[in-house]
C-alpha cells in the first residue's frame, strides 16, 4: 500500500453523500479519490489534497426531497450502482502501467451497502466505515438473533405458512394483498355505512372504545345477544356495536335488547346496522375489536394495529383466531360459552 493509492468510499455526518476519495500526498506515496453524489456534494476546495469525482445519483426532484430517509437511502443504493461502478472501473483502468496508480482498496460507509458487490466484482478489498457508535452497532448486530428468537415480527405475516404451502402444492402461486390500506371499502360496501359511527367515536376518550362486529354472515341467538349486551354494559367502557339486521336469529333487529338498554348507558354505547369498519378501526379512539375473525376483519384490524377479542364461529374464523391469539399474539380468545362475565 505504501506505493499505491486508495480509492475510498465513505459518508459521514457532514458529507452524507460522499462515496469515495483519492488523496495525493506531496510524497506521492498515497492518493485518495472521493467519489460522491451530486446530492449534498462536498466542497472540493476545502480539501486540496484530495481528488473528487462526481457521479449522477439519478434522483428526481420529488425523490430528492423525500422525508423518508430509509426509503431515500435504499433508493440511492439502487440508483448509484451503475455510475459508481463505471467511475471506479475508469479509475482502475485509467492509469498508465505504473503500479503507483493501482487502487489498493475501497473504503465505504456501511450505509452504502451496494458497494460490497461492486468491490467484489472488481476484486477490490473493501473497508467498511461506520460513523455511529459501537453501542448502536452492537444493537443492530443483534437484530438477526431477535428475528431468530421470534422477538421481532417476520417480514411477512404468513411467511412460514407460505413456505409450507409451496412444499405441499408445488404449483405457481401468487400472494396478493392486503389491499385494505390502498382501496377505500365504501364503494363495495354490502350495506349502507352509518356515518354516525365516526361522529360518535369523535366524542369518546382516546383508545377507549370497544368496537364490536361479527361480519356479514354470523348469527347469534337471543340469549347470546343479551349476554353480549350485558357484557358490554358491565365493561364500563364505551362501545360501538354493529348489529346487522338478522344478526339475532329469528328477529328483525334489536327486539331482544334489554329494555331502555342504551338510555341506561347514557351515551356510553352506540349501535349501528353497519359501520364504515376500516374507518372505525383506523380511528385512534378505538382500543379493541371484538370480532368473529373473518379474514377481512382480522387483516383490517392488523393493518390498523388494533388488538382483538376473538369470538370465532365457524370455518377459517377458528384458525384465524388461533393464529391471532397464540402465534401472532395480538388477541384474546373467548373460548368459553358466551356469558356476560
Ligand atoms: N364490514 C363493514 N361494516 C360492518 C361490518 C363489516 O364494512 O359494520 C366489512 C368489514 O370491513 C369486512 C367485511 O365487512 O371487510 C367482513 O368480512 P369478513 O371476512 O371479516 O367476514 P364475513 O362477513 O365474510 O364473515
């Protein structure tokens, strides 16, 4: 290295865009070239001993002004690959036959993770520069272990199940969704959505409301219905309850409800025939969802981070509730007979 030159790539708190540097010392035994992006480019006149090479980062104006720093850094790691590789290849091939111009190694900030593949492809050793402290490095280094121990969520909710499925059914399959965060449900709603759900929610304390809905198919008998009603009344918590016409078998709507039930609760409970469920679950005043665990309801609740009280009735609802409570662990399973206690 004493007679060579170093091509380094780095970023630091003052020059988060700088990629590589080359510095010619008077003795000409070492030179450093900095490869940097146009974005936040360093002032080369402050560093007369270094050579500078600018590469295009290819960012649009919108991309360059994003506030999502993680997404931004990931994007740069994609956009810079080709320009950086070209620039480095030019540096490597640009010298005369004098060994003094060989690039001895590449120094790049850990944030520029794409540079490892470039270094490998050009058979250059790479030194990784970390600009944060050792404590945070150790904490980040523990992340794979935390995944392994199940302390952190897996990338995909059903990743393991998907792997098993592919082994059992070796045919092409294409997981899609969840779509709940992308498309409003109102256009395809089964029944008219009662918007008083939202205006009533607006008046409750934050994270206090139990939202109760058993979807479009589940039915209960009059006794079960009354037990739910008393359970909600006894909870002393505000509740928004979807009682779909026909939910209580053999009745039109609210006939089995105890007399003066809502009046007795002084506005603590609100009953609607059908709610704008996604909007309700996204409302910050909802604290829990008492659900039959239809897959749509389950996903919608997960997407909004609302914990569930699970009351599955049939079919996949039973498996969904088991996973919600015992595997993903964001719900409580009501497994006993429906009783107000
Ligand atoms: N839903 C709604 N308003 C309600 C109750 C339910 O919009 O008052 C919607 C809910 O958002 C979900 C669907 O109806 O998308 C119910 O589907 P799920 O798979 O949970 O249960 P199913 O009706 O198939 O039993």
